[in-house]
């Protein structure tokens, strides 16, 4: 479906009010094979340019399916249907079914149907002759009773459509002219009325008097100005007259809020574009300046008579966008102007003037009753109270509506309280009268009301709702409360407010500090904002600030200092175009309604972009080359699915957080080009599947080979991560740096850690780590026979972890391992037995730490004593271990906890060296770490089961005396299985 945005087309329910039951202005029915990409497409866009909201089905219905419920609803919700009856229209049973539904709606709902006879005669359609007759011969072939019944429905619908007055294309030379005529007729068939409101009371006399000044039948231009107090009903009078007369004019336009919208050239341009758009039916019209607009309006005088309403004009100069000379308009035109300032009418003598009158008492009581009691008359026991309220309202419709709404469903005591407050207000101070209704709101509604007053008048309800939700309000509740009390009105999806109520709100904001804007809660005027920002005098009182930069040639330069004291600032808008060239930090965290940040490239100096918790944000922006200063990018908790390859432009990026991105599926290879990037956080990204974990020490400079410690994970996408942080595996490839072309992609790998992998191999031909220092392929349950043998012949290798590795048939080289630099070896839970692996270990002369935790051997090779540099030996959970040989003299930590089968054998257990360690350590003020439960020193920690009988091997009484208290203390901490 494609549709256009239209102005409010409505059917009139009364002479004063309008409301639309139609979702679309036009439903476009056509045979796609005939006209989808030609005539129908041209017609659709012509309707769209004319601001006629049109539905067309952009997708062909699949064969075998019936018309969708959505399509049926679109037909029912369209005011007018245009049927393009082309040569093969009747070939399609779906087009015929659609036609039957259209003709039903024409009969039952009063919809208008306009047939276009495109290449066919109306008689062919009515009588099913020609191509239509051929189509029905095919439909009738082998038709059962049910289909025959449907065929009769199709024929009846075609007969009816063929009799309608439509648009035959036969004998026409130019389709463009034909389409123009169609759009003009459709536009005239759609009443473009303005919304007046419900329960309009007492307007008849004012309307009658204004019409006496107008002469719609005259060839002269009629110009009338309606003036009077704010809230007297000037706009309502003008709207009623406009709705009554608009059907007499081919071209008409109602321009609202001229005073507010004409404060700057941008607003004047919008007024001109709206006027030309209404008259020319072309919503693509764009103007570059006001003078161009004036000339464009002048050039359109040939269009004939027009009806134009200029609502709320406060100064004659504001009419320069129109230059409302009678000579500009065609004969019979009517121009109506409303204003509070009668001088606007005195300047131009062409205007007749009329002063709007307040309501007579009986009409005032009726209007008040409709709002206070939802009925035409007051309740019996409230008559006197009503009359007392009317005394303060002075026949002003706005006051009657606002006061009545505030008293709806209130008891008599509340009425009396309201009247007591009204007694304190001067009779001529209508703003204070209106404020009584504001005072009855709760605090949250008051805040929302003032936000609308200062920032959101005439904004879309949906947009305002999202913004207020971001401020932790419940706008659906607060907006309904304000609407119920008639402090705002919501129509056509926009939030409206009477000027008098807005002025009342401004007065409330300024009330305590009228000459000191830095203490106001909201700032909206350019001069007030300028005085605060340029002097860095912002205070914690300020909650919102909307700065319109277009009204000055010298935009305010924003500095951080100006905002440092605005601790409560929650709303900030700088526009219409914010100069973000100096912006360095943008924190939009937890902006739950944020869906698009594509304009971020307008901030070339941006260094921090924080978007954590923006749940509705589904896509990254395309990063531009000018964004190289960005250092921190936080997209954690967003709904993004991928990172664009243009991230390569962020060559200054240091921190990238993608944690908790539940929908993130991949990262681009271009991330490897980010030489400054630290580990990329991707915690809890379930759609990023892991293949191999890799722990890397990368060289930040391929030439200097300066190590950068990382712990990474290789993914199926070829990306690696450090502790849930990502890098491209290609970072290891010097080709990324366009240097050392002959080097292998892994030649600079200095640390490798493979854990918890489902992968079964690392190919030897892809593994040539000349600089490898640390290798940790752990948890390799399934990698039988697949580990690269080169790992065991790395002269630079310092750390090696093969945790949970299955050595059975694992292709371990039989010759001695050549690992002269190896300092740490972890083989825990590798289920080691006596044999080749342990014998290899005994030749690693540089080894300082050896982890054999969870092994299955019963004894350790005696050759382990030759490891003179060994400091730490882990034998925890070696369930079968029975004998410990003579240990290296420099061993400092031995942990054999839960190795319960160890027993004392004087032939194999030479433990006196341990006692010597204790003696020397105690003499050097060793100490007990009671938290960890070990005997600790720069030197020694021993944990073995007490069941081994070790105490029986200590014959030196002095050693016993030295160790007794320490060992017993340690025994108590370690429990029954160790000391």
C-alpha cells in the first residue's frame, strides 16, 4: 500500500462542525498488468501531489487467495473509489471481487465511485462485450453452481459501474490533461473543512453579521476583519464561515496562527507554501525566500476567485508575505482576517471591520452547562452557582468553557471554593480567571501544561507523547486530563491551545521572577535564552529550553559552562537547524523512543556518543570520513542487528560497547582496521555464535611489534573477542597495514587460548606463529589429533595451557618438545597417565609453574626434581596419586588438596627439604593468611591430605616445635582433608 499525507478531509455533520469517518480520500482499483506502471502510477502521484490521501494496492494478489481483510477495510474506509476499467480488468477474478465490494459500499455507505474507461467503451463494461465478453467466456468454462452465482454478481457490478458518470479516455490525445481533470473533480468532491469543535453555542449572530459584510456573488473582492478580545470566539466565527462558503470556491485556504508563525522568515515561508499548496494542489511546492513567495502568489491571480482566511494577525507588517492588496485577487474573492489589534484593519482601508460580541446570558449559560454538566441546562441545585460563575466569565466563550470543564462532576463545596478564588481576581483580568482551572491541576499535569505552553503547542500528539514519556511522565493520562478541562484540545493528531491560555501559562512561568529569566523553569524566547547562555547564568530552576536560531543572523555560541548549573534540564531543542560542528559529547542514554541517529555525521568533532538503553534503535548510522575523532561509542542494550562496514572511518575509536544487543548477528571485517580500538564489549549477545576462543597478545605496531594484551574469541564470522570483547582476526594480518606482504596472517600471533570449542581442528597450514609467547588451547574435548604440532616447537613460547585436552591420539610429537622459554604449563583435567607427556615435561628446564590438577597418574616421574626453576606445583584432585618424589629444591607452592591416596614412603618421599623451607621462612618472619587458609610467605605454601602420614616423617623435634601450631591452625582452616 502507498498513501499520501493529506489535509483534513471531512464530511460535515453540522453546519459548524466536521469530523471524518474516512481513513482515505480515494481507493484506487485497477488491473496491475494493464496500468500499474503507466497510467495508474501517474494518476496516483498526481493525487498525492494534490494532497489527496490515496490507497493503492502495490502488490499483486497471489493466485488462489481471496482479497485480504486489510484490502476490504481500505475499500470501506475510503470516501471515493476510482476504478480504472482497462481491457483485461475482467480477466481478473480478484479485480471483479473488488468491484463487487466497491459497489456494495457505494450503495450502503454512500461512497462515491468514479469509473475511468481506459481503452474501453462504457457499453463494453455494461454489456460485457468485446474483451469483457471474451473474459466471461473463460470464467464460465466448467463453472459449478457456486461460481455461476459469483459470475452473476460480477456482471451486475459491471453493469452498475458502466452506467455511472465517469471519465472515458477514448479520443483523448494527452493523458496528462486527462489526469489533471480527474484530480480536479476529485478534489472538488472532497470537502476540505476546518475543525470547529463540538457544541458550538451562540455563534449564529456573529456569523450573520460578518456575512452581511461579504458578497460572495459579487465580482468585487470582499475583505473583512474580525477583531476583539482573546477568547471571544473570532477564530470560531471565521471557521464556521469558511466551512459554509468553501464549496463555492475552487481554491480556498485557511491559514492558522499567523501571529505565531510569522515571527521569522522561516515561518513566513511556511505560510506562503501552505497558501500556494492549498490553491495549486501541489504539496511539492518549495520556496527559497519570502520575496519569491510574493511573486509566486501574484502570478497565480489568473486562477480566479479564492477564499482565504488569515487567523490571528497581530501586526500589518506580518501580512507582507501576502501583500493583501485587493488587486492581487480575482473577482469574487473573499479575504477574512481575525485580530486582537484593530489597527491591523485601519492600515488597509479595503477591509471592512466587525467587532466580535460576547455571548448573551442565555447562550453563555447554555455553553457553560454543556461543559459543566454535559447537558444544555444546569442542574436545579446549581443554578445560582452557575449565575455567579457567569458574572466572572463576562460572556467570554473561552472562560465559560474552561471554568465549566474544571467544575464538571465537582460537588457544591468545590464550586464555592472556586468562587471564593474568583472573588480575589479583578473583573477585567481574564488571565487570572482562566488560571483558576490551572490551579486545580495536580503537579504533574501542571508541568505538562507548561511544557505545552512553552514548547509543544501545535505539535503532533504522538511526538509530544514520546518526549514526555522520556521525561518520566504518563502523557496519555496528563493530556487527557488537560483535554477534559479544555486547557488544550487534540484534533487531527495535533495538540492545540488557545492563545489566551498560552499567554496565561507564560505569565505563570514568569510570575515569581518577571525580570530574571535565569530563574524561570522554562525558556522559549530568544532574547531571554541569549541573556542566560551568554553570561553563563543558568540555574537549576531551568527544566526546558527551546532556542530558535533562525530569527538571528548571529547564532548563539553554546558553551559547556553555560549549562553546568542546569542540573534539572530535561528538554533542550536548538533549531530549526542545530550547528553541531562543535559538539563533542552526546549522551542520549535510555532515550527509549529514539529510532534514528542518521544525522550524527553533522558532528565532525564528536568524541563520545552514548546510546545505552535506546531499545527502539535498530540500526547503526553510516559513519562518514569526517567522524574520525569519535573515541567512545556505546550501543549497549539497543536493538541493532549489525554494524555497518563504514565503521572503518572511525580510526580514532578506542571503546566500542555492544553488550546486551540481543539482535546483533555480525560484525564487519572492516573493524580490523581500527588500530586504536580497545576490546569491544559484547557481553550477552546471544545471536553471535562462538567457534573458538583465542587469547591474543597483538602487536599494536607490526614493525615495532609492541605487544598489546588481549583475550579474544574467534567467531564463525572470522572475528575475535577479548573477554566478551571483539577484534577482527585479520588484525593479526600485516596485510591490513599494507606492509610485509609475505608474512603469514598468524605470524605475529603472540598469545593463543582456545577454550570451550566445538571446532575440531586448527589447520597446520594456517598456523605459523613466529612470535607466539603464550598458547592456551583449553577445553578442546573434540580436537583429537588436530592440534598443530608447531606449538610444541616454539622457541619464544612462554605460557602454554592445554586444559581439558584429550591427549589420547592427539598427535603430540614423540621427540622432545623444544620449548626453551616456557615458564608456565597448565595441563589440568587432561586425564594424564604415566608416559610420554610427563616425560616431556621433565625436560622443560625453564618451567616455573606446573598445573597437573585432575590428572589420573599414580606417581610423578622422578625427573621432576631436575626442574630447578619450578616454583609452583598443583596436584589438586589427583585421585590416584600415591607417591610424591623428591621435589625441586626451589619449589615454593605445593597443593595436593583432595588427592587422598597419597601415602608416606621413605624411599620416595624426601620431605625434609620442605621442613627446611619452613624453618628458614619462619625465621624470616613469615606469616599466616587466615583468610585463604594457607601458610604463606615470600616462600612457602603446602597443602596435602593429613591422611598421608606426613607428620610421621618428621623426626626433628625442633622442626615439630616450630610447625606444630601453624600446621594445626592450617588443618582447622582446610578441614578434615588437609592441613
